[in-house]
C-alpha cells in the first residue's frame, strides 16, 4: 500500500509543479506556491501515518468526532514508539460543515485551519469561544461559487461583505482567505468558471488580508491551480491503490 501512496504523491506533486509553473508564467510571477491537504476522512490512521512517512504533513477531516479519534490513535501509537512524528507533526485541517454544538470540541483539538465558516453566526460563536480560551483561530470563509442548493457557504453576492464584517467583528479569528468546492458537473468548463469567479472574489479581498485560496480536489485540481488556487484538498487521488489518478 505504501508504494501506491508513494507513486500517487509523486504523481500529484509533479502535476502541481506543472500547473503552478503554467500559472506563474501566464501571470508573470516567479513562483506560485501551493499547499497540499490530504483529505483523510475515509481512511485509517495507519494509512495516514503511511502517507505522513512520505513527507505529507497536512491532513483534512470533515467530522469532529473522527478527527478526535484519529488524533488519539496516532498519539497512542507515537507514545508506544511504533511511529514518531515529533520532528514533523501532523497539521490537522477541518474541512467539513461545523455544527455550533461542536465548536468547543473542535477548538480543543487546535486545528491548524478551519476551512468552512459558512455563516456569520457561526463565525461569531467561534470567535466568542476563542476569546474565552485566549487563542486566535485561523479560518477560511466558505463560498458557494456555483450557487448549488446542496452546498453550504456564502453566495458570491454576499461573500465580500461577510468577509469584511467577520474581519471587523471577530478579532479572535484569523480570517486568512476563502474556500470553495468546484461546480458539481461533468462539464469542466462549468467547473473552471466556478473557480474563475472565486479567484475574482479572492483578488478583491487581497487588501483585506486574504492570502489563502482553498479550492481544487482530486478530479479538478488542475483547473483550480490554473485559476490561482494556493491550497488543494485531495483525497482519493492520494489514497488510491488502483492507479486511477486524474
């Protein structure tokens, strides 16, 4: 299995390099740095540790209870000496819809980044808890760029105003950018369009401190990079053992 992961990771890294170079050349910039988040929500702690041993340090989970369980299992394995991650600790990202009754549990796990701030009340609730804890929590604003009813997030029409309001009111949040999921379609031009309009929003927020543009998954990360994504959330293409990577 680890050999499959090694090949998958190398393949994805090569594609990231290829498309980031294309983006940099097109926009006349020296480099375009991209952070890869391995989406581990359907995978075991051993699979996570295998991928981590290959140099992947950022992982994303979409349920608080799963994140808590995996952190506990990995900590236990490290304590008994089966795995050591002290030199390169795992950075956990929360990428799922967050219910307000799970805020305390999530913050106790100290995620590196919460990708899914999808309402003003949620942002204020997290901010209030962060104030109690005396911490600053990095977060992203989730944007429903494709305007699909099945997806959470702010509409494009409301997103900029919401970003600025959260930035102004929630002083214990480090609102560092935006996140979106590409259009749910087999038509890659529609997916591309949803990324392109998200990039326009992101650019309009640059003066407000936006520095992270999280978009692109296993089937569309090439389009996301070509539209300026600097953070990718990739699961199946990394953890696959059947070589069916995009």
